[in-house]
């Protein structure tokens, strides 16, 4: 016990024993600077210096670009580029999906394929059935006046035409003879107009060219998108005057009559008119005479 106590006193004495650190001029031995030190002071000062050095180094690495030179740390610039590329890739995937859907619709137009959506008419009109006994069918005075006005107009109406929800008639792309009419039963969603070869084919309205290329079955084809959900298709052309993305005006020449493609039977225009994704009879919109 006494030995341990004596040993601790000896260690304490050594730690607290004072030493003098003197800096002398080598030539004159003149004392310049002197320090009183102990082993404990040197140890504490050294530990504090090491702790400060470690903290400064950590801050320097954490908040400066120097950390990029240490293995295991990624570059901030590379992270930013990776994030930007991720956003661009996501946008490109959306654009690609939209483009693929658009091309599928164009292919359907070129092939003349549409979905045959059948519905049960009874189920559609079931919700609109009314009990006649609960409805007052006695015509009012305004109704009678309107009927008389309509009957008077129909009396002097020499021409009747089945126009489907059209505000204005469209410009005729070509003047010629109809060789085949619109017939959904045979999947002929167009009218064929016979005309001399190289006759100009014109746009039916203002629009944008969606497709203008060669196809093996229908030759030179041009498709134009118009307002109000209208799309016009011109097939079997001899040549095309417009390219994809061009803006066209009503009556502007876009192609010429030809006899191109495997399914052609002579110089003519195979003209299709689509409204909101459905084929419609062009004769309800255009006068080809």
C-alpha cells in the first residue's frame, strides 16, 4: 500500500516538475526566449493541438471540394449530372410513350383499322325511359310556332344533305369522278376520286402535316391534322409537295395525282376523312364535282 502511494507521488512529481525551455543566440549565447514547462503542460497542450487539428481537418473535408480527392467520396458535380440525367431520362420516356402512341394511331389510319365498339342499345336508353302517363305532351304555343317555321323552310328546301355536326364545308382536294364511295361494311373508309395523272391535290383546310412518306401498299401518302379534331388522308399520290411538320393553308397544293402503291387500280386519289379518331363520309363535308 505504501509502495503504491509512493509510486503515485513519484508520478505526480514527475508530471508537475518544472523545466525551462530556453532559446539562445548561437553566437553570443544571449537568451532570446524562455518557457517554463512541465510534462503535464506539454501533454495537455499536445492533446488540445491534436483535437483542434482533427476538428479543422474534418471541417475542411466536409465543407470543401477537397473531400472529392478522398477515396469513397463522390463528386458533387457528378451527383448533379446524375440527377439532371435522371430527369431528362424520365422526360424522354414520356415523350417516347407519347410518340409510340401517336405512331400507332397513324398506322391505324394508314391501314384503315378501327375498333368495332358494339353496345347494347337497350342498356343505353334504359336510364332515359319515362312513364308517358307522367309527361304532359300538350304542345305549347312556342313549339307550334317553331314547327310551322321549320315546315315552311323544309317546304322550299330543294336540297337535303346529311352533314354531321359541321360548322363550315371543307375545300375540295380534287375535282373528278367518284369511282368508289365510303363503305364501312367493306372497311373502305374513303372515297376514290379519278382524275388525270399529275393533277394537283389540295389541302381541304389549314393544318399541319403529320405524315408524308412512301408506303408499299398505298404509295406516297400525306396526312394533315386540322382543327376541330379533323384529320385528312391522301393516298396513291404521284409525288408529294410537303414534308412532315409543314404548315399548310386551305387550297394549297400538297401532292399530285398518281398511281403508286400495290393496292392502286389507276391514277386516282384515295381520300379519307377522320373526325376525333373515327372515319366519316367525306361526301358529308366536301363536294367533289
